[in-house]
């Protein structure tokens, strides 16, 4: 039986991923906690030999508002509803604080931690599926993200995660043209389809599926994935944060462990993802849960049943498998 693969990808966005929903001033302690957690997550990854992909919003890579302007895309998004534009929101925000908006020291820490892949979550947390979104603006946004990563950190970005998990076939072509080799996609279950058009029923089923099997098998064969025009790596499970008083905290982790066991039995790939800023509430509880899960993963790796890979690693493995066919 071949060894199973575990991909971990994280959406590193801080307030750029929430600007249209929450007031930054109300979340200063939240982002302080989240930023304090990031080095500790990296330390845990290094301790337990975890390779991971950090899909980072390009704006977070900037040092300040001056750099934010310097690296901004040439073609600005012109969404029908301006509330979806992080660029428009940022222009109004400049006179206020920047905690939760820029984190170049954390980006550098990711780059320097063994096994970690610095990847893209677009430059401006770009929504590809809202009205007014254009392929030319999306391409400009991706090129801006690649430029700041290369200029400031010397990194050629290879993997991409779409904000709010919004995508459609044409944006795969744009991502490939911009130089990316892999993207994260959603599970094939109906309640993960068209995330730009949410419904209460979809949310109920997605939440319920974290506790009980309501969807399809969460693991997959790397060699069977669609790779044209770009490798499409489906997610398996969102690691949801600790909830105070919830009787389901343990159940969610048990479900992930069971799915990992199943991936090892079948010799397939499992893709876990989350937002590191979710650790901003109850940081100690979330870090303890993460370490417990990583210990379990490390034991599977130690028994030679599982290997930890990044999205970039997965792309290389897929190419190798296809060449050997």
C-alpha cells in the first residue's frame, strides 16, 4: 500500500479577508492574539515536521500604506458593489490604524521556517465571482501579488487559493497564465458549490458534515486530479476553531483523525485548511487542539503511513505520477 499524503493550506489574510463584514476597530485584540499565535503555529509545524502552504494576501506583505500603493495592481477592480473592493476600503482606512493589515515580519518568518511554502491568496483578497469582476482585473491582481512576493521576499509564488473559495473555469486559465501551477478547489459536494451564492441550507450541511459524514469521501488520488490548465487540489476539511461551551469541539477533531486514518488505509491524499486568524479568539485552546492533532499526524508519519506535503509538493508529485503513467 502506498503512503498517504497530507496537504495543509492556510488562508493568511487577517482583516483583508473580513473587511466587508466587520469593523477593524472592534477586532484589535483579536488580531493581536492572532499575530501572537502565528509564530507558535510555525514552531509547532517545525516541531512535528509539518510542511504547509500559507496562501497570503499580497497586501499583508507590504510594510505600510506607502508600499501598499507602490505594489497596487495596475488595473483596479470595479465591482458593482464597492463594499467588495479591498482597494476602495483601504483608501478610506489609511488615516486609521494598520494592525491586522500589514504583517511583513510574519511573512518573512513563514519564508524562513523549514517546509513552509509562501503562496498567494491574491493581492487584494479579490472576489472572482461578484458582479463587476473581470478577468483582466484578476490577472492584474495576481501579477501584483507575484511582484511584491518576488521583490520583497525573493519568492516565486506557485500556489493559489481563491478568496471565499470563489472560482469558475476561466479563472483557472488566468492563474496558469500568471505563472501559478496549482490552485485549491472545493469538495465536490453540492453544499460546496457556487460559494458566491450562499444559502442557509448549504451552511447547515457544511457545519453538519464536520461532525457526521454527510458528503462524499474526503480523500482523493493525486494522480487522478484535473491538471489542465492548472492542477486543481480539492480541499477535504476545514479545521474549525474552538467554540466556548460547545459539546462538538472534540467531535470535530475526532472526525478529522478518522478521515486521516481512512486516507492512510486507502493510500490517498487528504487536504486540511483553515484561517490562522481564527485562533484570535481562545488562542490557547485553539493551539492546544492543533498540537493534539499534529501529534496524531506525526505518529502516522512515524509509522510510515503518511507524509506531509505542501501544495507545491503536491504539484510536483502529480507531475511525477503522470510522467510514470
